[in-house]
C-alpha cells in the first residue's frame, strides 16, 4: 500500500470543519473506514506531519468524549 495525500479524498467525502475567522488549524488526525477490493472492511488512520503520539492520543480521547456526550463551549463570565 502506498501513502498518498488525502485532502481531495476528504473533500470528495464531504468532510467539513466548523472554523471561525482567524482560527488556525495546527494538527490533524484522520480515521478512515476502508472497504478493500476483496470486500473486507478495515480502518486506517492518517496524521499531519510532526503530530506526536501524546498529542494524537489526547486528540482521540477528547474526540471520543465529544462524540459520546457532546460538547458545548460555554463562555465564562470573566469580566
């Protein structure tokens, strides 16, 4: 299996992110469900260059929490 850029693939799958003006994405960790030529189903992952394992683990853990229970960014009343 050869590595290849997946930006166009994600676009074709309709992947979008809710980014605000001025937001600066710094890292990405992508999980892909794959149906192989023989019909078997598999999962693979891809990550942005330089993404270390501990940040990747934190991203996966936080995403699991958000997917399981939702996430609401509530502004604080700091003044």
